[in-house]
C-alpha cells in the first residue's frame, strides 16, 4: 500500500489555445527526419506548383527552411545508392580494339596462297604473266630449271588423262574410240612437242640428261595405240619422226664434244631398240649414231675385241 505507481501525466489542450504542440511536450529525436520523408512524399504526389510554393513559404515563415533544403537536395547519401556497384564505362581504347576485331578484312597474300592448290596456283600465275609480260620474263628467270623426272611426271599425267578418256568396253582402236580420246591425245602430243626442245642442245649441254629425257618420251610414244584406221595413226608416226630428229641432234653434239664417249653405257643399244619398235622410223638417229662411231674409229677389229658383246649392236650399226 505504501508503493506509489507512477502514472504518466496527461495534459488536456485548452479549446481556446493554438492547436500546435505545446513547447513542453517531448519531441522524438527523429521527428524532423520522419516529417521530412512525409513532406517529400506528399510533394511528389501533388502536381500543382502553387501548393508547393505555399508550403515552401510556410516552411520559411515557420523556420523550416533547413528541413526544406534537406528535402530538396538530391538523395546522394542514400544507403541503397552507396552500396550499389555501378559498372565502369568502357574506355575508348577498349571499344576501338573490339571494333577492329569484328571488322571483315581480306586474307593476306601468304594466307591466300596457302589456300590454293597446284592447279589454281598455275592458273593465277599464268593469268598474271599474260597481263604483265615483264613479270613473265622474271618468272622464267627465277623458276628452278625443270628436271627429267618432273617433266616426265607431267607427261605421265597427260597420258593418264588420255587413257581415262577411252569409252568403257568395246574396241579401243575404232573410229568411235579415236573421236572420244582425240582431244586428250592432242594435249599429250602438244606437251611432248613443248618439253622436248628444252632438253636439247644448246639449251641443255649435258648429253646424259638429253638422252635420258628422249628415252622416257619414246616409251610414252610406244604405248600409244595403233588405230584401225591408218589415217588416225598419222599423229603417232609424226611423233616418231620428231623424236628421230631430236635423237640425231643429241648424238651429233655428243660426238663433237666428247668423241662419242657420252654414247657409251648402252645408249647405242637403246637407240637400235627404239628404231625397231617404231617400225624403222628412227632410222635417221641410227644413221647418225653409225656415222659417229665410224668417226670415233670404232672399226670391226675393235668390235672383235669385246666392244660389242651385248648382241653385236655396234656391228649392226656399222654394217
């Protein structure tokens, strides 16, 4: 009973006094912050400029200018904005590099040449040389000299194309077969006519190289078919005549330079064999070889001493 319970004092406002809060009433510490937030929300919801001006004037008259300035300021100190990680704008240097990487551009010359096969490379080079004769002369002077194996490989490719042009089955010596393969045959013979002068003197000074090429060409000509129509065999006979002239030139030059020493090693036997396979159309080359052997002094007595052991080829040439 002696304990006194403290009861909060209640102050009843007087009806004739101002309705504002009494100065003696306790004001919360965050009163200005809460009211500032409420006033800002009310100002944002209202679209009338006159009402905002009136409130602004009332705040100034009531000493609320400080709170109004706080509300009007940009919320730069907002915790939500401070904690947010804003992306860094890309620099001009980075953007420029990205534009370069995605821009289309043609291949450089080395990369472009890597995509070309041998046939495409030859086509491009031939086209450039035809438009620029000066470049053609430089290519001829710069390109490596063709060898006998490389030249015979090219001729072998032409021969393979010629063989593949024949119709399946049937008589390969007929006029029908000839008409089917005629263009391929002409391409092969044209290639023979173009490559042969390259390996002849004075362009080729080594007799062994010239003889080796002519021997390979003769094997190709021997493999050409014999057509049923004699007229169609004219191209093959003409090729034999051209080869006979080439052999004659090489034998004559070899006889002049080396007294016919380069002809030893079985070449005389090969020439006689080619003449037999051609049906005697290489007789001009055989006659030139016979003349060269006589000029060297290869007499019948020499043959008796063993210089004509392989079938007496030289004895046949000198008879």
